[in-house]
C-alpha cells in the first residue's frame, strides 16, 4: 500500500517529527523521572549500603543507562513507524511503554523510598515485560527487537544486583 493510500491518521503519525517526538519524549521523561529519585539518594543512602563484590562503580551507571535509553528510543521509533498499524504493533508498543513505566518506577521504589525489596518487586516483572517486548517487537521489526536485547541483559544483571543488595542490607 502506497503512503498516499494510508488513512489520514496514519499519514499524520508517519511524519518524521511526530515519530521522533513519540519515541523520544516518553523515554526522556522516564529517564528524568528516574534520575529525580536516584541522584539525591546516591549519597549518603546508597553509598552507605553494603554491596556485593560484583557491584560496578557508580561512574558506569550513567553511560550505560544513557546508551540504553538511546536504544529504547530507537526501538520505539522503529515500532511507531511500522505502518499500517495493527494489533501486533499495539501490543508491542503497549509492552514497550509498560516496561518504560516500570523502569521509572524502579528508581522511586529502590532509591526514592530506600526500599531495595520494593525495587526487586518492580524489577522482576520489568525484566519479563522487556523480554515480551523483544518478542513482540521482533515480529514487526527485527532491529527494534534486537535493539532491546542489551536492555534485557542489563536489567537482568540489575535484578541480580538488586537482590544481592537487598539480601546484604535486610
């Protein structure tokens, strides 16, 4: 189907600026929300926690999350540009935005509330939703699905780290 034959709403959504905004704004908002809970609690609260030997240095987290948020925005952009819209795309996008909300909520659970156990309660379903997002995204656009694999790996590691921190500090 040629673009000129798409329904009007599909043509409007396919505008490059609308696609970029639809992909970037939610990801940036989630990053900023998470950062608002995290940064004020790095010292003294987080610094005072017992951590496992495999805990990375704090300087690693910013660059890693920056790269992961960039790949999340890229995946969202690829999914949003998949036209015509259909039920599979709606499921992939719903899962994507659910994992993004869980991502932002984790910072508030763990850092904002100083509750590693609550962070664990958030991060385990978050990881499962990321895996489901990869599966559904892969069906529509392999690059979108593949771009979320590093996120799944990092959040899996973060879940193990979260568990270890909870266990060491309960």
